């Protein structure tokens, strides 16, 4: 059984690279984007293939919540995991969204934490 395709969206190339390395080592297919618009373009090019969007909350061109809503509106089966450096913040309240804080992984995190959360969300 092949593993899911994950779209990693983060303006910081070193963050994308380290996340990509961890996910690929576990057999996931990883697509990348550095900003809101690029993420929309990647998702359109790979429509029906992306199982999970792993996105930073702060992005050039928009925020991760807006991006997640736009992508889920197009493909309701896409799962979402937010990454934030705002330790302990109730990010869903801050952005006034219905997204659960359980879907947020706070930086810094260990590779094992990332993989555990990804597997939990994809199940």
C-alpha cells in the first residue's frame, strides 16, 4: 500500500526541507510550496492526489487557515495539519475558525512528534 501524498507549505525553505526529509524517510510522497498562491497551484496540478496539507499558519499571500479552507472547499477529503511557533496559543480562537487546536503542531517539534501527528490525522 502506498503512503499518502502530503503538501508541505512553509515560507522557510529550511523548515520545508527538514519536514520533507522526515516524511520521505517514512515513505510519504511530498509536494512543496513556499506561499499561499504556490500551494493553490500545486494542489490544482495534483487534484485528487493530496491527502494532507501540512501548512504554516503565517504565509506570504494569506494565512494557513485561509489556505486550508480554500483547499478543503475544493476537495473536502483533504486533511490539514497546521504548524505554528506560537507555543500554547489557541490559534483557532485567534483566527476565529472552527479548526481544532488538536490539528496544530507547535514548533519546535521532534521528527517522532511530526510522524505521530501525521499518522493520526491520516487514519
